[in-house]
C-alpha cells in the first residue's frame, strides 16, 4: 500500500480535501438559501469563493508532491544507500563518506522518538530534510554536486539537548 508521500497518497489526500471542502461549502450555501435573509447573489458569491478556495487547496496539495522530493520523480536510481538512525541525541550514518555526483538514497529511521534529519552543505544551506519516525523508514534521494564536509542537524524538537544533535559526513570527489 503506498504511503501518503507517494503520488497515489497525494491523489487520495487531494480528493478527500476536495470532498470535505465542497461538502462544507454546499452546507453553508444550502443553509443560507433556506434562511432567505440575504439575496441569492450573495450565496452565489460564497459559492464562487468556496470553489476558489477548494481549487487552491487541492492545487497546492498536488503540487507539493513534487516540491517535497529531494530529487524529482524519474531521477536516476541511487547508486548507494546510506543508512541513518536517529536516537536521543545523535545520528548514526553509514557510510560516513559519500561520493560526489552520484544519487544517494538515505534511509532514515528513529530508535526512540520523532527526529528531523536535515542535511546542510558546507556553507550552512539546508539541502533537504526527512522525518525520522519510530517504526517507519523515510527515504530521500539526493545527489551531492560539491565535495566537502556536510552537517546533519535534527530539525524536530526532541528534548533539551536537541540543539546539540548533529553529525557530519564527507562527500568526496571521484
């Protein structure tokens, strides 16, 4: 069964959002028409706004499927898998040295609570994130374009030493 991060899940979520918003809009419009306190055109304006909001919410939801990927769909399959385990208050990454210019699949898990896995380039720019959730595995594919020392930081508050939860790994040239 696809997870909600896959295209099928995004489509189901968009359809559910559409049905809920349209049902609420129809209920509001029907209530207004029964009440008769305002002219019919006022309810037509509300109906148009419900439609616009529905289209915007569903459109952003569907577009976010492509925005949230570390690599666009259809990217070259990964050449290496990096296993990541987050736990109070550390990251274990294997291997610790990765190649430049090759797609890497990060498989992120948590041993204890929810953590965020944020990868930052040597200048401190956030490249991508993934959630580390107990009992689940999150996958992200990314291709590093420059060699250097990259930093991993927890992006989800996980307790008092959360700000100290970081690790580094090296990306080396060919």
